């Protein structure tokens, strides 16, 4: 009994600090976003007294459906491109000899550590009308001299893929590294075509990594703000840009929190699904090929 | 058996994609021309101009003050959290895990916005202190995950052995547990430090007058400033990052 009490006390001692911190500075602020949606704004960028449904009504702005649709669409495309590039890359890294593997992994991790603003800025320079890439493409007759590579949705998508790709490669590589590659050889010996072996043995084998990759690319993509702000234009704005605009330009905090509340709900759905799947992970009966 | 070359070519393409913009940026920082399209010879003129910018130095000081304090606080909170998650399999810990995991995937703009509203609602003045609070909040999760990964292959019978031999919990903590976990904690600290230095979105939302950090400064330079100066500043930061990554790789390799 005494031992159990001591262990309970230890658990509280090591749990309370981080638990309390995140409850106050993560959970409470997230809930406050919903509450402030119903507060009136004051003219100085603060909050007025009383409660109102005014913000909710102004969220029916006819511009919003297009922006929400674009946000969703760009996030889906970004996730698709990241997965498409990271599956073969993860496969290659996992099969490479140890030294090469460490080398490539390091090269993948370095951009992940470098300043995100600087990497976006580098693309702005590259895609700029006077930039190197534009000049090279014009020279190769791949684009018209007057084509604009910057300030549109394609530029936003390109830089999103660039930014999120390392986040997709790492979990897929981690899953591929644990994958038993003799299973592919076994499938080939049993007469499966190379592609078939890849899709019906390798892909199911790394599905946990795939799930993580999809999640860590898709959810943050929904909240993109800096990328469309720097390389996008008025026609490629996302929800994040609107939240920032309402906060810093219009100084209308209730309106910004209404949009944030909407985005929070949009993010919660895939997140709850992911946590549910994570909870199921601990089962010891899991084998690599249970549904292959 | 013929192996497909496709994965190899994709990897090459991905690596070229990663490094092309960075290479062009570094090259341009030494370009005498104001415009990136033409090469007008090697020059350090932008680096010399950079040194005269007082705001950058001020922003750098702010960034470092926040990074060191936020790292220290989040290492303590993240390590205890990882320990709790690993040692106890209670329902409380499942909730704790959700609390630690969620900030890792929630879009930064939501965290920034909700913290801004929180600080406005309770009347805290925006400034360095609010940036510090925000940074600790997202760094805890990263530190906890890194330390938790190290704990997975940690043998707790060592701790029990120490206690059987008469070590009190304080001695066990300082002489057994922490030294063995040190590489994991150091890797977590380094990650927290870089994330704090690099953070723009959350800081931008909770910053007040006079608390400009380096990323906020870089952002306003990108929006309004001269590109060659940003190239030079970026190159310096890239070199520093490469050095940090190199050090962290050394730490990770030192597995006991």
C-alpha cells in the first residue's frame, strides 16, 4: 500500500508541471478562441463588453467559400505530391548501405533545421521575373518570357511541397527501415510483378508511416499563412492569410477568432482520427502484413 | 533480378529540389549586383552593410534571450513529461499524451492566434515574456518526444538496482538517471533551441512593441527590405544551422 501511494505521488510530481502548463497555455487559449467569437470588437483592436452574434453573421461573407475551398484543395494536393515523392525516396534510403543512408538522412534533415522564412525567401528569389530559374526556363523555351511564376497558386503549392517534404520523408523512411525487404523478394518469387509487389507488399507494410506522413503534412498545410503571404498573390489567399489580415490589418479580433475557431474544428477531425489510430497501435497482435 | 532505378532518381531529384534554392541564395549573397539575375563579381559588400544594421543586432539579442530561457524551461517540463509518459500506464497518462502530442500537429497560426487572444483576454502585456511563454508551450512537446524515444530503450532495472543498493531517489536521479538520459535530453534541448530561434508565426502573433525577434525582422525585410542584405544574413544563419546540426548528429551517435 505504501509503495503504491509513493508511486502515485511520483506520478503526480512528474505529470503536474507539463500537464498544468499545457492546460493553461494550450487548452484554455484554444477554448477562448471559441468564446471570443461571440464578443463584440472595440475600435482600438481590443474586445468590447457584452456578447453578440454579429461575428457569426459576418462570417457568411461570400468570399469565404472560395478561400476555404482553395485552402482544402492546396492542402490535399500538397499532401499528394509529398507522399508521391517521399515513398520512393524513403524506399531508396531504407535500402541504401548504412553510410549512404546516414548521408542522405542528414541531407534531408538539414533543410528541416534551417530557417523556414529563409527557405521561402530563397524560392521568391529563384522564381522572381529576374531570377535564375525563370531565366533558365525561358531559355529552354519551357515558359513564355512574360509568364509569371510568382504570386499565384502554383507558386504556393511548389513552396508548400518544398517546405513539407522532409516531414513526409522522415516517417516513411522510419517505417521502411523496419520493413522486411525479403517479403518483396518472396512476392516476386511467387510470380508477382515488380509493381504489384511494391503496391501490395511494401505499401501495406509501411502504412503506419504513411498515416503519420499524411497527418503531419495535411494538418499544418491547412493553417499555411507565411507561404501564400510571401510567394502567393490576392488570388491564392488561404484561411491563414485571412486570420492574419483580420488580426493585424483590420484589428478585428472577434472576426479573426471566428475564422480560427472554424479552422480548429477543421483540424480536429483528422487529428482525432489519428489519435484513435495511435491508441490502437499498442496492440501486441500487430503483424506487418495483417491485411496484405 | 532487375531493380527499378526509379527510387534512386526520385531521391536525387528530391535532394536537388532541397538544395537548389539554398545554393542560389548563398551564391547571390556574394554577388556584387543588386539583382540576382546577373553575376557582377564576388563581393562582400552586403555583409559589410549588414554589420551596420543596428536593428538586426537588437533582434538577435531578443531571439537569443528567448531561445535560452525557453529551452531551459521546456527541457525541465518536457523531460518530466517524457518520464511520466514512459513510467506510468494510467488513464491520466493517456490524456497527458494527447496534451503533449496535439501541439505537434496543430497549425502554428492557430497556436499563435489562440495565445494572442488568451493574453489579450487576461490582460497580459505583449512582449518578450509572452513570446517566452509561447515558445515553452510548443517546445515541451518536442523535448518530450525526443526524450521519450530515448527512454524506449532505457533499462529501468538499473534504477531498481541503484535503489536496492541503498541509493535515495535524489542520488538515483542525479547519479544514475540523468547521466544515462543526458544524450537524449541534450538532443531535445538542441531541437527546442533551434525551433525557438526559427519560430516566426507564433512569435509574430504574441510579440509586442520592442520585442522584435530575428525571424520577425527577417520577415519585414522580405516584405520591405533589400534582397541582397537578406541573402547575406541568411547565409550566416545557414552556416550556423549546419554547425548546430553537425553537433547534434554527434550527440545522437554517442549511444551508450
